[in-house]
């Protein structure tokens, strides 16, 4: 899934990106979080697992496995992604279908 939020408009992604740059988390874990949770990355279970990984109480592989097992959250993220795509298509159809003819000056008699 493509992410809508990025490090400019999401504080928690900015926090994770800093941890990535300082070597506290791996790029694989960061990429997994951003791709599998494109909308709400601040859910309680994600924050708990990230905190445990940063404290060294859990490995990243185990954290990824636990997050993959949480099917309800992943399902909700996928549904939000689908609905967003549908809304974007509807919006683009309505804006492109309303083409107006360019204004022409009335003919002088």
C-alpha cells in the first residue's frame, strides 16, 4: 500500500525516521511499518512494540511477526486504503467531467 502520510505531515513517522537515521531501528522494520500501516501508525500496539524494540526488550523480527499476526488492524488499514482510492477516483471523475467551454466574446453586430 502506498503511504499518504510522510515525515512532513506525521510526527510519529518523523520520530521513527530519526530513530532509523541514528541506527536504533533497521530500514526493514521502518519500511514494514510505513507500507503495512499507511494511515494510522499511532495505534497502541504499534507504539508498544516500537517502544519495546527501542528499549531492547524485543527483536525487530519478533515485532514484525506480532504486527503481521494482528489481522484486524491490517484489514482496517487495507479497507481505509481502498476507500481512499475510490474517493480519489470519484473526485477525479467529477472534476474532469465538468469541462467548460472557453469563454468567447459575443459577436458584435
